[in-house]
C-alpha cells in the first residue's frame, strides 16, 4: 500500500462519516447486512457481518433495545478489538455508525443499551447506555452528561447519570480495573 492509497482511504472515511448513510459507512469497514436477519432464529435481531470472514460485526436486538459490537482481530493469544482500532483511528466514523444504528432501528426517545463483546466470549467487555438527546431532569436528581472511558480511551458523551450514580459506577468499575474516573461534559476543556 502506498501513500496515495492511505490518503485515498482517509478521504473516503471523512466523506462517509459526514453522510447519513449506514450502509456506506459499514461498507467502508468491510461490514455488510446479514441476509438471515429477522428470519427464523433471528426473528428480533438484525445482524451485520464482516464480509471477508462472515463473522458477526454488529448485532441489533430490537426487543431488548440493545446494540452489540463484535470483533477480535488476530489470533487468540495476540490481537486487538476491531472497534478499538476503529475508534483510535477513525473516531468520527465510530460515532457516525453508532448514531446511524440508533436512528435507523430505534425511537429517538428510547434508552439503548450498547455493548462491546469479543467473538471468543459473549460476555460484554464493556456496557453503556445511550440516552435520548432531550433527557429531562428527574424530580429528585439532575442528570449530568459526562464521559466514561472504554478501553481507557473511548469517550462516550451521551451518557447521562446523576452525580451519585457516577460515583457509584466509578467505584464498581475501578474495582474491576476498567474505569477509574469520569468527567462531566462542562468540566472538559
């Protein structure tokens, strides 16, 4: 691959990330719609798969209001998570895909559960909730937009919790060595 291929791909990423087209955004990453989605065995599930090896990339569970991101790159001993790579190198594209999935398959007022899972083990590596844009304050506690750090580097901005919930989550996750802190959106410069 020469430098012109790299620049060409980067331009494609930037153009696709600006558009509101889920199919094109996923196609750029080698991900396609699985034809068996919503059929017997997958009645309430939409699946997108990696076109090269036909393994699951994204699973949208309609009844559970959940999106699961799959993908391990490399062999069992040495490798990395596909979505970590996408975020580190193409953050805008990551956020575009997530927002397009939510817009395509869910109501804008629904809370959507999101998970990143490995193909080796279906237990979530990380879990978060995407909140509606217009979340109102509750009677007792105000909700604060903030960020959690997935893999220690992926900020998720649309997460909203009360200050007590943020503190509790930090303690729980810190004990698992996953998340050690949180930041409120207004505190980030």
